[in-house]
C-alpha cells in the first residue's frame, strides 16, 4: 500500500523548474532511496513533498492531498523532514533540541518517546546537557534525526544524512536507520550520494537525472544493474 503518491509533480525556485512531471509511489513501511548526480533534483524532491518550495501536481499522503498545504500542516499530517545540513539549534542543549521536536504535540508521553529514541542514539544520552553546536558532525546528524522522530512521523524524509561524516560513523548511522525501520515499520525516503550504503538498507530505489525519473526498481535490482554499478557504485 502506498503511503505517499506523487503524480505529475513539477517544482523549482522562482522561474526555474527543477523537477519535471515526477510520478512516484512510496510504499508504507519501506525505505526508498533517491539517487542521482548533483543537480539532479533530489533535494528539490524532498522540499516539494514537505512544502517548502513552489510545486504543482498532486501529492497524496495516506490518500489525502497535501500539495496545497503549508509546511506546518504537512508536518502535522505526519511527515518529518531532516534537511541537508541538519539544522540543529546550536545554542540549545541536546535535550532541548530533542524536546523541540515535539512542539506540535501535547501530552505526558513525550518523556517515553524521548527515552525510546535515545536507545537508538546512546551517544546523545551521554551529551544531553551539552550545547548542540559543540557536537561532532555525526552527533549533530543523530540529534537532527532524533528530533524529527519526536514528531512521531509516519514518513521520515532524510536529505544526504551521510554528508561530511566519517565512514565508520556513516555505517553506524545507516545501521540505526535500518533498526528503526525494523522496530517501528516507519516509512523513509532518503536522498543519498553514498549509493552503496543507501541501497544496502533500502527496499526500493529511484534514479533522478536532470529533474526526471529515469529508473526505478528494487534496491537489489539496482545494485545489480550494470549502469547503476558503473555510475553510482564505482564498479567498472
């Protein structure tokens, strides 16, 4: 069953159109990865779904149209976006950042949610009182994801989570994402340059080129595709 359905999506910035007639179905409970060269439109796709840029076409989330909604209502519908660059509040503590993720919620269960996500990111537990701006890049990425999870999203959008991270931190991060999906059945749409790691945890993959979908298939089939292996996986 599709949780997110995109039909005839066009999006861009002012007079510049970046995405051209995109059709996608994101299956509930799966991890989908978006691959493509710089400038292919990967980040623009996530921004169009979350409503932070101009777009036209149809975007259905759990059967309801969200393409006309402002960002706040898109988030409230159950979509959390971790942007490229993480966007943590550097002057606030780690704990304050995590709690900020629940700003649209009310109730006493926020503490249990906080504890739940800290089990996936134990390094954050050790740094709860530390200013977010003093964290390493990997820790800031963990914090950005934990904060987004506090919204209790049904769909998590991740834009280049590997950016600037050391290989050992990067592998651990993707293992954690896979564990979160395994335990919670959360749907994820991940834009990623590191195709090897992304396809290793994904169910489905999409390749963008010049703002258009040129290939979509299972992650296993994309990993075995000679063209994908040559361009994105570094095989000759």
